[in-house]
C-alpha cells in the first residue's frame, strides 16, 4: 500500500481495463487521472469521482502511466511519456506488481492462435485437480481482479499488446503456442510482434514450446528451462502423441517412462490444432505438479466457447461450422485443415496480412468460396492463382446483411459431404461489431 500512496498515476483509456486499473490504484491511495476523449466511456468514471481529461501530454508530476491494450506504442500520449522519462506499463504488469508475496503463481499462455482454448483447457485441468483457479487476462476474469483474489494458481492468457508493456512479469511456466504475422499495424513489424510474444519467457520461467513452430522454438531457445510438445512421438523432455495416446516424457511419473495422460478420444473439439492446444495445456499443468488423471478429466470435461470451430447444424448432409474467431490467416489454416471438402466463407479486414500461403495450402480442400468484407480482392486473387477450378461468389455489401447473402450463396454451392466453414481469416469490424456478432449472424442465417 505504501508504495502507491499519493503516487500520481495517469491511466490511458477509460474502457474495461482502464476503469479497473483506475479503481484499484485509487483503492491503494494513488492519485489517479484518466485520459479518454470519449464522453460515453468517461462519464461513469467521472460519476465515481475520477478526473478524466482528453490530452496528448502527461500532466505535470505524473510518475507512472498505465495504458490500456488498445493504445498503440506510437500514440502521442505514450510517446510524450517516454520522451519525459515516465515509465509506461500495462494492466498486466500492474496486476503483477500489485500481487502479494504469497499470491497465486501464473501459468501463462500466448501465441497468435489457440490462446483462449488452451487457457480454458488449462483451467479445466487445474479445476479437475481440485485447485482453486480461474481463466483470466485476455479472456475470462479481468487480471487485476483475479490476481488480487484468493486462488491457488491462475491460468492466464496474454496478448502481444499486454506483453509489450510488461517488464517484471515472471510466470511460473509460460508457452508461446505459435507465431504468425498478425497485428503488424500495432507493432510495426513481425520482428517486434514476435519479440512481444517472447517477453512471456522471463528469467526463471519454465518455457514451453511447440516443436512444430519455428518461432516458438526460437523464442524458448534462450531460456534455461524448456519443455517441448509435438503432435508426433515425444523425445525426452517433451509431451506428444503415441498412436492415439497423449503422453508425457517431460514430467513422467516413473523416471525414464512415458506417462499416459489421456486418449485423443477424450478431446471434445476437432482438429490437430486442438490436439496441440491440449498438449500445451497439459505441459503447463504438469509443470505445476498436476496428476495425470486430472489432465484426462479436465480435457474430457472441456467444451469450446462459441465461434471456435462450433458445429451449428447439419442439413441434408452438409455441416455448417462457425469459426468466426479465426480472425487471421494462421487461425483459418488450422480450421480449414480439419475438414476434407469445404465451402469457405472468408473475408473482412486483413490488417496487412497476406493470404497467398493460406489459399495455396487450402486449395485441395476447397469446393467453393464465398467472399465478403472490405478486403475481398486479395482472397479472390489468390483463389484465381491457386484454386482456379472452384466457383467463387463475392458479396459486395458492407453491412450486417452481408452474412445472410453469404450463407444463401453457400447453401447453393454446397453438396452432401461438404462443410460450409465460416473461417474468415480477417477481422470483422468492417461489417460487424465484432467476431461474436459475425458468428451469431452466421448461425442465425443457417438456422433460418
């Protein structure tokens, strides 16, 4: 408490994370000013007695800036803070610094894709072991609330934005699931994006890496304690798959022997990418001493959230699958690989990402494609090059009605045995509020 008493802190952003940071800091005696130009976001904080201003300069005397994840590093306010020598941290770093000496350790997950599924699998496993836990961070409970509550251990999802502003964070164990180009508009380059992901491997943290992902391997290579996972047979110090069994050779119950953790049939979610997610979750849990039976029970009871490879329905032999959460090419590639014959609904805002490799790898599985959203042209161009034999329909309208048109077009193209897959490989905000609304409207149109 004493370290924060009277400390002048500027909170950048009055959204969910900013409001939580402002509240917690004031409870600890800090003098808090919030920066936000939106009256809608600012009003609840003003009503609660906070000073909310719109400025690009930190007020005189500011000792610390706590920024929300949406604020880019090149924001004028953050650049001005850096120029003035004022430390800038994010809400994750704040949560870490506010923890007590006996606070719950963190088992942390980052990566371009699969973070939420892995963290939720991990929380399910930890709960099956009888541990008081919660999924928190970029998913579930806000991390400030979780870190200050009474838990045995936390399953923490961390985005590249959150990690960028973290400097003293030290998880017990952390995994970088995979790294593919994403959010380059925010980070400025792939190198900076990957470096932000790599910050999760702090000194003293056990680093879990994906043997099939070169960047995951590279980022873990600099650490002293490493554990790998693979979809193939694991070597010593790894978890992997032998025939249809998930096995552990990193934390074996009997030295020198592989420990059977679960069967692949225990997983209730399809796709090789979800096997990889399960292996990562198991590695994190086993590093914390969770028994094999709890890994099996936790994976058996796990159910994926909506919009993540969720089967909406099957009609006339055609499956309709909502993977609206596939908001970048890497996520869409994993989704497409799970189905042999696909009518693909794709498109949206690409955020600078390239789709050529995605379309090339998916081409043998594609029966047809329906394109919607602002960035349709890159998809159409890649399909002409790599899948010229398939029919392609473009939906030109840029409003929520585009989804009904896309589903109608897909219905006309699909044949028994096909899967109509919404895996857009792009963000949603050109036509929809967010990926959830995009998925909800897809499911509504399918059921109609």
